[in-house]
């Protein structure tokens, strides 16, 4: 769901609807905020039909109820939510730019022009880093105290949500994921991410990638470099869920610069990785603030005045 500015023309695809606010009754930003709230989602879930693909019939739209505080309160709530959402969107765009810059510089300085690097050493991907596969965490059921969110492929895309499973914290420490860890989903939807969703437990079908010898940026970008080929391998497995095997990590070749060159490149890439982590942590904090603030504003538990 997104809020489209008034000065932009657009068309909508099948299975989508455009909602236009009656400005005499409701502020458009307030409507946008409420329609992204858990309360509204619960209403929609209660009206969904269909067993394979849940969907909402247009004839049921009239059953969706929206509370209407005063117009001034609507504007304040809508502007608060919209402002925080735009800040989060801006941070996301900054990170996407940093990701592109980092990978582009890596391809330029490290992975291209192999013939020019005669004194560089060749190794395989699993020689420069450890790819630790996650646990079958159903064997570690939650105990209700100090439980850890289970990080699956879904969490790589959505972060920790109310639907995230839990596991007890008595898992081996190497399977605990913390902010800044590199995670690689090797089955289903293949992705490589810098995790910034808080402490969690590493589920099977995910690698936690670490190295005692090489810096984080080095094995992160090399894994990203081979991701397109890995996705191609996974796509060829038509009869099973697409995945790669450990032999594919061994077959993936990398170039190792001399120590002095790694130290020089470290000055380029380490700040980029640190900046990505810091922006993601700020984005997470703003998202949590927005999502905690919205229901309190909607219920009137918190009131924001204007001077």
C-alpha cells in the first residue's frame, strides 16, 4: 500500500484498487495511516474469502469501518505517520544507493580484470569464509522467557513481525544472529543480506557467513558477486525447491589481494558497510517508533497538539 501524490498520474493493475478519500470527511494521510494499521488489517483478515489465495470482495468494502476523530486530529495523526514513513523510505533509498556503490566499486577494484592481478591468490568461496547452516529450530521450542525470534527467509525480507516464530535461547551460541551479521539464504529465494533486525536464531536454509581471516566486506561482496550464478543453479532444479549445494561454494572462485592491498581496500569498503548497518538500525528504530505510536494516536492515548 502506498500514498500517491495528487500531481502524479497512475494506473492500477488487476487485483488492486485505488482508494480516494472524501476530503470533506477524512484527511487522505490519516486514511493512509489507518489502512496500514493492525486494527484495519484485522478487519480485512476477518472478511477475506478464498482458501488458496485470500482476497477481499469489493462488495464487502462497506463493512470496513474507520474511526473519524476531528479533522484537526486526523491531520496531525496523518502527518506524523506520513513524515515517519517518508523518513524510513528515504533511509531505504540511501541504503540501496550505498549497496549499488559498494558492489560497483568491488567489481571495479577486486573482481574484474583478472589478468591484471598476477600476484593475487585464487581460492574458493568456502575457503575465505565459513558458511554455517542454520538449525531445525522446532527442536528448540520456546519457553516463554528470553526466547529468540527465528530468522527464516521470510524475516530476511520482512524483518521480525508478530508472525515470526520463537525458539528458546539455549541454542549453541554460534547460531545466534546479531546486527551486522551476513546471512545467505541458499534455498528457495536466494538472497544475501546484512542483517540488522536484532538478535535472533538462525534457521535451516540460511547460512551465517563469517571469517577469522578476511574482513566482512570481502566475503560479503564475493558472495554477492556469485549470487546471480547461484540463482541460475537454483532455477534449474525444476523438480525440487531451488537451492544450491556446498559444492557450488567450492566451485565459486575468488581473488585474494596481497595483505597490503586488502588493508588499502579496507579503507574504501569498511566505511560503506558500517554506514549501511547504521542506516538500517536507524530505519528499524524509526519503524518501531512509527508502529508503536500509530495505535496510541488512533486510540487517543497520545494526543499531539499544534502551537
